[in-house]
C-alpha cells in the first residue's frame, strides 16, 4: 500500500478523522490529528505505561485501526458502508468485550464514556 493511500485510510480522510476525533474526545484527549505515521508515532510513544487508562487507550487504538481497515474492505469489496457513529459503537463494544472479566472498570468519566455508556 502506498504511503499516500495509507495516510488517506488512516486519519486523513474526513470519515476516519471524524471517528478518531470522537474517540479522542471520549478519552478527554485534545490534540490535532496528523498523518498515519504521526498518529502511529504518537501511539507508540505515549501509550507505553501499564496503567489502566493507557491499557484502555491501547485497546481503543487497535480497535480503531482494525475497524478503519474493515470499513475500507467493506466499501471496496462489499459495496456497503457504516456511519462514523456505527463504527464508534463497534469500537466501544470491542473494548468492553476485551475488558470484561479482565479487570474492574473503575468508575471515572473516561472509562464510563468509553465502556459503560
């Protein structure tokens, strides 16, 4: 995949930017969205701790990237698409499923917005 198309799918098109901005907002992170490489570098440099919040953010990051790729394939090969809101719910469902039974979900605003709402 060329760097240009990779950047478009991951974080440069309005669709992916919209989802990522919603996710960052739910995580109470206020920052501008960059290219794929900038976002990847941000994730690999900022998500190193083993705190619950950073564990949650790693799950969210992986779910968002996965669902961007699924959406791309759905549009190319399945001739269907989902709204940003539908993908956001899918991300939240995956995060909640991955966390269920593994560790208690502390009741705080970020955890509640991502996992419990």
